[in-house]
């Protein structure tokens, strides 16, 4: 056994399940031992209660895939693995990490004689059934060691995964991927909002969404998902209008500015998410007061 997964959340756990379907056994570790034990029963994985045992259970060359939140959890685990692994082993970081951190970690790993592969992972909760889109960065020899597992995780062995370039390239590609995702989601949301607002035409928004899935130039998996939940409740009255943003959307906008590459759609989609989180409340209050000051327009007062 050469492969281990650290972090068994929604994606990490399902990735182990997908590997098991391809007869690839893994050692697993999670901060919640019960999660690791349950997954071991389900998949035949080896549950380990600490990183030392995890590494000790593997044969060289060892591949340890971290599927942890970006930031402190990934950074601290990376540091611990540097001390536990041996030259020729490979650390894979599957977090939505900043690509510049991955470039630095690749250099640090090389100083220890270790390989480092940064893996941008797309597919969410559907990856188990459909496979994961994988964008990886790393030295070719290191990616080659991980390739059997990439082939099993991808939608098919020969597609859906790509070596993008050296360390950092995988997370850079995933960063741009998420920026595009923001823009696509925003366009769909605005379009369906227009349909819903035209009340006098009594538009069947759910039926229109379903029809657009077939033969149109805007059909996509995102549209498939959208048509699915609109068919259950086209009003969305029970859905709070708050949309979180990941660090990757922000990094994409910053990178576009630093490179001088126009990216207005992705950037504005990010700003719209800020607006949904209440960051524009003061702005809107100020606008209302300015309209009242110069035009005498009525200001709606918040009773709270």
C-alpha cells in the first residue's frame, strides 16, 4: 500500500471511496477517529489514529494526499509530513490553496528530497459518482508516481485530469477555474431573476430551465443542477439570499489586476457575492440618504 488520505470530509472521504471502487486501498487519517474507522469498515481502508502510524503503514514511494482546508490545517500537516516522510515520497495538497504557497511548498519539499504535487480538485459531492476534475502541478516524475490514483479519481483514466506545469500550476489553474465558475453562476442567476420578475407573462421558470438543458448553447452541468432545484421550488422563498465566497474568487480578481488582464465578469461576480453578505448595506444606506438630500426622495426607515 503506497497511498494515504489525510482529511476525510465530504470530498476526501468520497475520494477514498472512489479509489476503493478501482481496487486501490488507502491508509486514512482524520482528526475525528470515528470518521476514519467508519470509512475503513466501508472501503477496506486502514484507519490510523495519528500521522506517524499512517506514514509507517505505507511502502515506498509513499504518497500522502492532504484533503484539508487551506491555511493553517494544511500548513501544519505539511510541516509534520516533512519530518516523517523519506526521500522519494510525495506530498499531494488537494486544498483550495493559494498557488504561491504551493510554489513555496514545492521548493521546501525538494530541499527534503520529497516530491510535491498541488492538486486543484473539482467535482464536489458529485465526484464520487462522476469522477473529479483534477488540475495538478509538479515535477513530471512526481506526477507520474501519483498518476495511477489520478486516473482512478478522474471521470476516465484518459481524460479529466491534467498536469498543468510545475508546482503551483495546478492550484493556479483551479483558481482561474473557480473565477470562471463565479461568472457562469452569476449569469445564470441574473437571467433567471429576469424571467421571474416578468410576472405579467406568467413564465414557467422551471420549465424554461428544463428546456434550455437540451440543444441550447447555454446548456451545462450548472444548468442541469439549476433546473433540478427549480423544479422542486421555483420561488426559492425558503432560500436566504446570502452567497459565500471562497478565497479562490478573491485571488483570481487580485491576479487579474496584478497581471493587467481584464477580467470584469469574474471580478463583478465576486463583488456581487460581497453584496449578498451585507457588505454593501452601508453603501445602500448612503445612496438612499444622498437621493433624499439632493432630490427630496423618501428614505425608507428600518424599524430595527
